[in-house]
């Protein structure tokens, strides 16, 4: 028991010590649910009397864990979790066969940390503590009777998982949990006091819905300034160059959206009409990934614009591209924030 408590404490310390490594998840509340297979270790029953000391072996059971929580914007999140775990008894040592069911209903407060490794995948670890109602339902044979009793006891757990972000709000998750409690005290149907155990391993899948994601709508492109009216006797002046255009991108994407396509068509038409001899395209990214990842992502965005402009009739020799990563944000933010206006390519006509 002591070793198990130390193991969970070590996981908790790992969560706290990792809080300086960065994050990619949005700040704000979330709800989620996990479910899957539940496996118990052999649970020892101990007491005084003939046939009392048994080891309970169970079949594979199931677990479901709904939760509600909050992300703090620095990788740390807390959650309040309800749990239901159940396994049928397969056999009891020293007896022919066995019957009954082991169930644990829990309320846990968890502390977790999401690691930012760039992109949509995010590993996480965590630990939790709370209370559980451990129920030995008609577990037999134990002595001259059975155990049909329950007790509320302290519970703790360790968590390790991997999440995949479908978009700014929804993430899928797969995780492992070790869950254990203090040894519950029961009485058999014959009135004999006994001590039981409860600990389990769970392999779970599920999802979380996050309510702190930024708005998906991109800002409207900057409209061209009107050309000044010519003087009555002077020759008409062409609109001045250089001229800037900006196209925006979805989070962690480099494909050209319908809105970006319309802006690029305007830029190409403007360049052909007014005789631009050079077009430069500079890619940028927000601060939700690592610096190395964002540099590569911003280059992919610049290359996507280059390909689109060439396909629209501009010679490849007239285009130059560059990447700035997250180093020149349009809107300054803290590290890890997903800011739509920083996911862009700036186009300058010269």
C-alpha cells in the first residue's frame, strides 16, 4: 500500500515540475467522458476464521468516467471526475468457483498537465485523490457465508494519456489509469469482520469539449485605398506601389481557404494591372506550437501562396518567399495562445 501511495505522489510531482514546458490547449472550461475496459488485481480478503482468507480473481469489467474541468492556459488543468468501475468475480482461492461482483463508485479531484510537442497530438500525465464507495456484492464463498457489504474510503489514482485535437474545441483521448483505495472493512453474512482490497487498471478512450477556443472567424481583408484624383492638367497617376495583401489560415493548416483564394485573385489582378515587377510572400504562425514547428508551418503557408499565384499567371521568377514562424506576430500574445490573426501570409507588391 505504501509503495502505491508513493508512486501516485511521484506522478503528482511530475505534473507540478513540468509546468514550465509550454502548452497548446486553449484556456477555459471543458467537459469530457472516458470509458473502456477495467482490470482488477487479485483482491485479498483477510480475517479470522476457517475459509475467510481468500484471494478474489475477477473477469474483465468496464469503467465510465464523466468529468468537468478548467484549463489554465499554461498546460495545467484540473477536473472533477465521477467514476463507476465494475467487475464480476471469476473465482476465489481455496474454493471451488466463486460468485459476486466488485464495484467502485468514486468522486475524484484530478490535477493534469498537457505537454506541447507541436501539432495536434498532446501527451499528458496526472494524479488524483478523492473518495470511493467500494461494494463487495454477494462475494462468495467467504467462511460460512458471503460478503454483501460496502464502505466509503479514501481513493487515489495515476493517469497517463494521449489526446488528438480535431479542431480548436474538440479533442479525442486515449489513456491508462491506475486506481486504488484504502482497504475497506466489511462483515460477512455470518457477522465476521473482514478486510478487503480494491485496485484496478483501466484502458480508456473518450473525448473532451473545450469552451475556451478562440473564435473561428477570420478578420476581413484590408480594402485597397482609393487612388488620388489627378490634377486637372496633370497626367493621371497610377496607384502607388508597394501594395500589401494579407491572407489568413486555419489553425495548424496551410491550405488556401475560399476567403484566401479571393484575396489572392485580387492581388494577382492588381499586380497585372499596375505592373508590379516583384511579389514577396512572408509566412507567419501563432504561438501555439514550438518555434521549430511554427517556422516549418509558416514556410508551408508561404509556399502554398506561391503555388497559387504562379497558377494564376504570375511568373515564378517574379515571386520570393520567406518564413518568420511566430517571431513577428500581428497581435502580440503569450506563448501557447492560438491567435487567428497571426496565422497569415503577408504579400507585398513592388
